[in-house]
């Protein structure tokens, strides 16, 4: 049975059965879109070895993550291009274009030659395709969120659009499933050699399914009504920055919404994955399975959060999520450390490592360190072992493990003694990758779920609040620009920044300070500047 939506430009009939199809179709398309993007993040460590080979494994990982971030860096450009198109030619045709570009660029990654085959051209081509992916994603989210919101009945926009947020988790899950399934099918060695290409090429199939589904959709009723009355914007970009009060809302959406929710989401997904693999010594396959389980369990909370925001308001959910994140972020990661590798946690507490030396500097991107002290820090960073660094006025290098001297160089030309350090670590009870010790999988999943719920509280209502903040005629442009600057720069570079902080400081938890700082700013901005929007007319 149809109901009527007052658009301010005419009444548009809404059909519940059709609108449910719209939610499913938009969510599936978003799952496939984010699958394309997350496949790269899931395989970052392997791609680092294939496209950025180095004797310094940390450098390869950081360069791979920098390329991952580059795709996010161009998202604001995509937001400008596709946002304007979405406000001028329509929501439907714009996100048909974005998913096509995304699928083709992702599939081409699967056909790229590696560094050993073509040298520097390999990473250059990879970066180019990542930029195309980011460009496409800059227009995807706004289109899907607006399309669903403009079909949702009043009072249920938070619930309807929350499926878009949950489908982002679905994209992450799908990427894990395809990667793990391919690995199981061809074997680990074959996957590392050539099987890694399959998850990228699979995106061609996903693209075909997405296009088939989205071609069945009709244009947004609100946009159709505006177009029929000649009330669409002739210059959405100019109006976005020229409409009184709109610039202030852009800043609120950027620093109060997009930046905060994004760093929580990426911390809950990628930081946990990298922490399990790099620091806790969890097998890569097991780490992905554990992260997949937490993502699956957390997905319903995104929908619940959107639903509750329809009843209680957008502000309470988002502010509550930020506040709880500030309180629980570090305790949850320390709990994760104890659950994932209690042997390592116990050894780190009982036998802390102190690296002392003159000119004790470490460049995570360097092929080779200039000093023995730098080599020592590179070794501990590669092993994911935390350490404390002290600067010495004259001593070239001294390494103590639990107060016992493992290495003591008294000449500048001395060499870092890896064997002596490994012997001291073994004596102090530090586990190795081959023998990581026991772990508590249930507690790992529970901790990951807690982080996922924090993400859901802030991410679940976001599509609704962003749609409600801006007028319909410039909505696609106005919400896409701050969202993709926030997610592109604050979130997209989070894996690189956090891993760089960890490498430089020797603190496995040091990278969390980046998340903490961004969330603290978002909390203040949201508390004092974000209006309540749940009862607004979006027509």
C-alpha cells in the first residue's frame, strides 16, 4: 500500500515493499563496493612484500599502507566530482558510475606485474589504481545514503540508513571470506605467489551483480520532485559554500562526525587485525577469522544504533559512543593483548626491554639503519616487541632484557648482535612467531565486539544525520565533501600513522593515541556544535 511523502515540491508515493527492495539493493551494492576497497587493506602485508620489497619488513608494510591511504586521499576529489553530478543529474546514475569505476580499477590490480617483474613501474601502477578506487568511493557513500534516506518514512531514517552502515561491515567480511577461501583452495604458498590476484579479479563478478541490482532502481522521489519543479541546483558547489550557515555545518560534519566515527571504525577493524598479526604473533589466517567473527557479531549493532537514534536522537548515540571510546580504548587493547598472547604480555611486564645508545634514531622507511642502535630498534619493531628507548651520551648500544644486559657495545663500529638478543629474549620467556603460546579466542572476539559496538554507536546514525544536516538541492555535494575529507584523511591514513608511531616509539599501544586525539576533538565539536536533526523534514 502506498503512502504519501510531502516533498515541499510535490507529493511522491512511497511503497513499503519497493522501499525494502531499495534498502537491500543499496546495501548489497555498498557491500560489493567496500569489498573492493578492503581487499587491499586485508592483504596490505603481502602486497608490501610484492610491490615494495625491502630488507626492512616494516618499511614494506608502511609503504603498502601509504598506498592504501593514497586511495583515501583522493576521496574528497571524488566527492566534489560525483557530489555535483548527484545534485545535478540524479542519485541513481551517479552511483552507477561510481561502482563501475571502482570494480574495474579493483579488477585491474589482479593483473598487475610485481616489483620483481617490472621494477618501479609495479608500485607506480598500483598507486594509480588505488587513486581510481578512492575517486570512485568519494561518490559512492553519499549516493547510497541519500538514496535510501530519501525513500525512508519520517521517523525511521536512522533505521533505514543504518543498513548502509552495516553493509560496510559486510564488505569487510566478504573480503576476508574471499581471501581466506582462496588461500584454503590454492594453499598458502600458491596464494603468496599468484593466488592473491583472485580476490581482486572476483570484483568483476561483484560488479556485474551490483550493476544488475542498481539498474532496477528508480530515481529518488525527492530528486524527481525537485527536477519536475525546476528546483535542482545549477551550481551545487557554489551553493554549498555560499549558502548562509552551510559552511559551519560542513565543519561540524567534518570534525564532529566524519573524522571521529572513522578513526573508531578503522581502529576496531584494521588496528585490531594488524595488532593481532604484528604484535600478538597470531597466525594471519587465524587473525582474519577472529576479526571476521567480531565484524559479523557487531553488524546488528549498527542497525540497532540507527533504530535507537530514531527514538532517542542522533546526538545522544554519537556523543555516547565518543565518550565511551575515550574511556575504554586503551583498556580494551590491553585486554586484547592479554587474550591474544598472554605469554608475551607476561614477558613484557616481567622483563621490559630497554635500548640505550648514542644517536639512537630509527627510520622505519630506511633500507638499512645508520647505527647499531637503529638496527636494534628495527629488529624489535619487525618482531612487534615493545621497548623503551634511552639516549646515551657516549655508549653506542646497550640492550637490557629485564635488567640483564644482552648486548653491550663500547665502540661505534660495533655490530648489532641479533643472536645474543634472541637468546636473551628466549631466556626471559618471550614467544616467537613459530611458538606464540596459548591464546583465549573467546576473549579476543569479545574484546573485538566491544570495539565494534563503540563503532556502531557512532557509525550507525551517521547517514541519517548527514542527510538531515543539508538541504535537498545541494545534499549530495554538501554531505560528501566533509564526509570524505574526514574519512579520507583522518581514517584512511590511520593504519599508516598508527603503525609509524608504533615503529618510532617502540610502544605497541602508541598508535592508539592518534585515535584518542581525533575522537577527543570530535567529542567536543559534537557536544557543543551538532544540532539534533532526527525530526527535520529533509524534503
